[in-house]
C-alpha cells in the first residue's frame, strides 16, 4: 500500500477542519471549534456557503474556546428515519459539553439537534479503564453505524464501535419502544511515529470499502493538543478486524507531517487506486485541503 500527497492548499475562512464527506458535487466540512457546517465545491474546493448549526456568542475570534466548544469531530452521510438524505455531525464526547450532534439535510432544511448523551454512555461503559470517550470519526454502511474512538497515548486502544444503523437512529430520536442498540467493539493496534501511536481521525465507507485516516500527536490527553508527527490513510476490514495503513508522504519521499482529520474518496482511478480528499487542522485555527493518491495494491 502506498499513500502520496499530490497537493495541499489552505481553506480560507474555515477554522480547524475536522471531518469531510462528499455527496454529489459538494464537499461537506466541519470544524471542531466552529458553529458552522461548510459546503465546498468538491472539484475546486471553493467555499460555497455555510450552514449554522447552533447559536453562540463565543465565535467572535473565529474559534470557539476549547472549554466550551461542542468539539464536532465526526461526520457521516446517511438517510434519516424520515427518509431525508443528509449528514450526521457528532461531538467527540470527551466532555459533557461535547455530547451533542446535528443532522443536516442536504435539501437545505434546518439542522436538527440530536442529543447523544445516552448513546455515549453506552460506548463509554465499554472503554478500558482510564480511557476517556473521544470519538473522532464516523461512517455508515447500508446497515451499520461505525464510530471510531481515538485513544491518545496508548497503542492498544484504538477502538471501532459497530452499531446497527436503524436501531441506533431510533434510539437517538427516543422513538417509542426503541431499545438501546447492541454495540460490537473491535480493538486495533495502529502504527507509531517516534514512539507515539496513531489514532483514528477520519472514515468513510465507499463501494464496500471502509477508508480511514489516522494521525499522530505527541500527547496523552484527550482534550489538549500535542506536537503533530504525521498521518496515515488506509482501509479497515471490519469482518477480519484488521486495519491496513500507509504513512502519507510527498511524491519525493518526504514524510508528510500534517494532521489529517478527515477523508473522502473523490474518485476511483483504477481497480485499487483512489484519489482522496483530506482535510487537516493545524491546532491554531488553520485548515488545509489535500489531494492524495492511495494505491491499495501494486
């Protein structure tokens, strides 16, 4: 497997990108300290518009302070129980203020706030001792909701929660008679850079393949940032419980040292060759969009 950065450019006016999904000609991007969902042209990456998710007086500096932000880190394209297509945006759950989400219809209708505390309590109960819930990526298949736990500072606690999609959405909506969904947990040991383990940071499910990104920071705190050391992209085989990742590098072989926070598949270039759209966060309010080529097999 080989992952090569082809280009990278800043995204003006979009702070701290943390997730991306492509639906048709539009790339939907969230930022972890922004109250907006941003709509970009998937081809040119120009910002077309932004959708307000919630009201806040704390965005005056262009970033919501860490102590009060909902920390929107995960996003997945799906169909809501009422039949509307859209994206589900999720807070990380690493503090009580971060247990909220929003469903945003692609039709342009107003976002719907979704309370996540009950679901997050189910997930937190399955975490190893001493580990704080910190969801950083989400994806959906036709029948499953896949939520990725980023556990910083530990090489043995990168987790994937697999939940039944329809049942989980009914549970979130407090539908009458909706039981708590069963949670299946998979544990992965991800690669290291300079002794620091990677943690899941992005995911998308396309044509039967689960693509993921993972980034490496020198930190052991789920809230505080650390020095960024690099990133990986690859695929996860859920049935086999196996993650196969390649470290991102430039075409000349130089390691790429940005923090990839989300990925989407822009196009398939060959049987095992894909063009990816990556979004990054520099932890000081800046964001970039990078194009990468992922070759699964030579």
